[in-house]
């Protein structure tokens, strides 16, 4: 007979977790985990790669456009 009371308590806890408003204190959680605040001023580590390889992008066509070599070959096969 004690099983009904335990089951009701479990359902009550599960219902509370399911329908809770999510009152999580994110600042407190961040401080407990030791995570630094996002300053937004951190440089992107890939910015230098964009600058270094930007000139190579001009040598390659976009995926939507066929390369010049492919169009020449299809004309010669006809």
C-alpha cells in the first residue's frame, strides 16, 4: 500500500519539473562553473585565413557555374 504514496510523490516532482517556468539563475550557474563572461571582443581565429586565401578564391568558380574547361570539353564531344 505504500507504493501509491511514493508513486504520487514521483508524479508530483515530475510534473513540477515538466511545467516549471525555468527559473534558472544563469549568472550563478556561470560563476559556479567558472566560465568567463562573453566580452564579444575576442578575435575570430579564422580571420587571418580569410585574408591569406582570398586571392585563391578568384581562381575557382562557384559551384553553380560550370568551369570553363568543362564547357569546352562538352562542345568538342558533339
